[in-house]
């Protein structure tokens, strides 16, 4: 790779550390989670025959790693794709400027690929180490509960970490190839007119892809709903996987859904807070791609957490009512579900905080321009507060819709009714967690973003 490409890539990373910190964290989590579950499988595969044949309670280490890894890896990769799309939108204007000074589309794509490779290599070492240590801790916890053979040990070979690095690179490069097309496909002047907020209209291919994924999620939920009443575990797995596919559809259709919900929720905001509400509503509806980047992590947090909580509550209700023998009633499996929920919430929470902080920090020039036309810092913070509340509400509504669809399909299979058992207190804590992660993240970063000299900020670079 040529030196100018490396210099341009390094320069973008230095100028936008907040944006690349989010991408780096997402890639770090992807490498760590692949290393974690790959190490568990390696521990079972490389164990002596006598140890491998030891009887244990539960499904066995390979099945646990596969079931956990399937969902966790998909969530981690989803977070990577969302973070990368956000990072490229933040440097859209800079990359478009390269094309106006005779850079070819191929050279721009090479700059983007170099950024992904550099970020992945930077986090691969720490990610692999954390994944290895997490695998040892997780295996020890399984052994204490009799779910893994006492003689199993995590091997010290770097193969799982290398696989994690390869997976993160493949996903990052594939996502960058798709995301870079929005910059390299149109003419340079047309690409330059699109700001970091994204195009006014959602591209038709993205809408079609979102509708196709939405249909796939619907088929998975139909499969979950058609399971016999006695197959609680299989129905739950299909419903959980269906919820994840629906969340991918939310990511693709996010700008469309966010714009519609912003229009609905923005009306009362204009009434309750005429000035700040008007500005917040105009910002959210005018920059649908930016709003989508903010609400998708919130929807991921609420959708996955809500689905797991409602599925568990409904299954336990059925078990108490019928006395059916199922893994739902086993303490070891309850612990596994709690561990899975904690891991997924961690991914979603990190994605939410990283995206919102970087998104708000990148708006310094916008805030400075508003101050130059008469807005005060207090008014801008009020506007950000309203935006934070609306962003949280939109993300919670989208996530709740996914959780309702998945849990409704599961409930139909196991109870014959689409109305599941909802643990109100637990779901309330999920919503509160979304609020705590979102509102302080936006307003707190806004305190810094609205500071400094407005004239100097507007005269300097964005972000």
C-alpha cells in the first residue's frame, strides 16, 4: 500500500479520534468475543480423550460455546458494521474533497481500507488477550457449576485470536466496500454536496435490502410461532435469532423509520418546548442518517434485552403452569441466560455510548454557527436535551417493537396467545438504562461541544 494512502489514512484517524475510537471499540469487542468462544471450543477439542468424555450437566462445552457464540458474534459484527458506517459518514466531506483534487475512486477506497486495517490491527492484540482471559474465567465458572469437565484447560495457542482478527478484518473490509460506494459512485461535485448527515433520501438499494431482511426476520418468527408447545427451547432460539435479524432490518431501514417517528414525536416537543423543541425536531428530521446512527444502538440494547427478558418470563410462566421438564427451570441454564444477557447488554451499551458521544462531538461547528446567529449556550443545551429525549424515545420504540414481535411469536407457540408474560420491573430497568446511557451521553458531550470561541470553531475543521 502506497505511502500517500497510509499518510491520508493516518491523518484522518488523528483528526477524528472520537469517531475511530467507536470503530476501534467495536472491532475490539468482535476480536475478543470470537477469541473467547473459539478458545472454549479449542479447550474441548484439544483435551485428552479421558477428559473430553467426562460426563457433565448441561449441553456440553461445544454446544454452549456455539449457542453463545452464534448470537454474541452476530451482535458484535452488527455493532462493527454500524460503527464503520458512522465513521465513514463523519469523514464524508473530507473523502469527497479528495476526489475533487483528482483522487480516483480506487484511491479513496484504498484510504478507507487502510483505515479499517490499521484500526483492526491496533485493537487485535488487546482484543485477543481479553478474549483469552475471558475464556479462562468463563470456563472456570462453568466448571464450578459442573457444566464443563474439571480437567479442561484453555490452550495457549494463538489460533482463536488469529481467527478473531481474520473475522474482524473480513467484516470490516466488506462493510467498508459497501459504505465507500456512496462516496466513490457519484461525481465528485455531487459527493461533496452531501454532508456528514447523509443524503436527504435513503438509497433505494438500502431500502430494498432492509425489506428483504425484514421479510427474513418475519420468516424466522413464523418458524418460532409454529413450534409445538413442548419445544420451548427451540422456539426461544428461533425467536431470539429472529429478533436479531429484525434489528439488522432496523439498521438498514433506520433513516426511514427514524424520520417517521421523529415527525410523530416532534409535534409534542414543539408544543412543550417551542424554541428548543422546534430546533431539535428540525435537526432530527433534517438529518435522518445521523439520527439513525444514534437510535440503532439504543434499539439494539432495548430489543435484545427486552426479548431475552420477556422470553424467559413467558417460558417460566408456562413451566409453572404445566410442570413441563425444560432447561428453563434449571439453575445452571438460568445462569447461562443471565450471562448471555449481560454480554449482549455490554455490547449494546458500549455501542450506544461510543456512537452518541462521537456524534455529538462532531457537531461543534454546527453549534458554533448557531451561536453566531444568536443562540446562547443554554439554548443549545436545551435543544440537545430535547434531542436526547426524542432519540431515546425513538430507539426505545423501535427496540420495543422488535421485542414485542419476537416474544409474541414465542408466546403463540408455547401458550397459544400472542400476548406474552412481560416482567414489568425488569423491562423498566432496561428502559431506564437506555435513558441513562443516552441522555447524559448527549448532553454531557454537548457541554464540551458548545464551548470555546464560535469564530475559531467555524473557521477551523469540523469535529
